[in-house]
C-alpha cells in the first residue's frame, strides 16, 4: 500500500514537471506574443537626423514636440511645429513631403496654419478629410480639419468631461486618436502626470472612460517623472501605445535639461496596459515616437527635437 502511494506521488511529480517544462517562460511569452519584434525592436538609420529646424532666421528655426507623418499614395507627408522666438512666441504648423521618408522638402508656402498656436499634433484621414488634433496655448487641445492637408480650418478647443459629466479644466494635451468599430477614442495627458482615455460621438466633446489614468508613471525610472501618449495602433489583435517619458519629475522647471525616452505599452482592451519590459525602445534623448506603415513594414520616427528614423526588425 505504501509502495503504491509512493509510486503515485512520483508519477504525479514527473507529470507536473514535464508539463512545466513545456510552458514558455514569462519573458518569452511577453517577447514573442505580447510584444512582437516588429513592434519593439528598432535600429537607427545611419544618417540621422532626417529632418530638423533650419537653424537660420526662419519661422521654423527650431522644431519641437510631436510632429506627425502619414504615408499616402507613395508619398510621406509630415506636419510639424516650428518656431523662432525672435519673430513670434506662437508655434506655427508646417508641412514637408518626402518620396522615401528620408529626404524631405518643405512646402514652399509654409507655414500652412498660423492663426493659432499649434503643436504636438496627431493627424488622421477619414472619409476624405484630414482631422488634426493638436495642443494650443497652455496645452489645451484643439481640432483642425482640412480637405487637402494644406488648408486648415480651426474647429475650436476640445471639451473633456468626467464620467459624471463635469467639465475638466485645462491643461489636456498631447492628443492622439484611435477609431475602433466606429467609436472615436482620445488619449491625452494632463501635465504629463498620466495618460487618460475618453470617447466621443462628435469629435469635439469627450467623456472619460474612467477618471483615473489608463497609463501611470513608473515604476521604471525611464518614465517615473512624466508620461504622454503619441500614438496607439492595433497589430494582430493587440493595441500598442507609443509614448514618451522621463525620469525627471521637475522637467517643466525653467532651464530643465531632462532626457526623454521612447517607450511601448500593450493592451487588449485600451484600458489595462502592460509596459514593455525592454523600455525604452531606442537609445538616447529621442522622444515623441510614432509608427508609420508603408504598406509592407513599419518604421519608427522620433520627432523631438529632431526627426530620427528607425527601421523595424520587419524591414531589416
């Protein structure tokens, strides 16, 4: 009887051991399934940067924050923020185009919009119209619409409500949009203290999905001081947020020289996010990351305060 019990225990032990050996380690699961290589592994173009401010006495002597790139009909189009404090404190909107995403030509009639402070923009084309969500003065997001991506019409500041319907005062900046099953989702930050999610039926008035951030700072040092979302894309049934962060909680202080990182988080429901354990995904002080799909591969561009190109592992 005793020998039977011992034999049964040994059988159970070796059975469980064999099952355990067949399971993938957590790190492998996260790398291969939750975070596929083409979403998180990038190598820099050898001749970076591919675009920057003119460094001369033009309206776009310096560029800043997130620009945005769309690939359409074989042409890359980049909207960017330029400024020159000796000419104006207002940040204006510029346009540049490229046949290869490397060599860029500024639009000859830049700036394409100068009636209102416009920076940190996100651009999406729906039903033949371009929708641009951007930060205005004091980091209040506003909307512009265009038929051609050149001539823009201001629509006004966004209105964001709590889950109870109370209006949230500014700031609310770094707006990015995802349209899923006809529903518009807005990711935004408030003083870079976290990333919130809101939804809308009219593109202008938004209601929080929850009043707590869907992505918080930390616990890693690379984003313990600030976070802001730049883009959310869907890939193989999962959502990937490309966001920037810094370890410096005093990044907004005058004269601060903070280092900003480019990072990725994954979600299956847009509310609960898992940060990539290998963050940041590129080296150095290169932030405001966005992904651009050319029909075959993704490329990553960091936009602040020069434009750097990174090739995804899928393009190697």
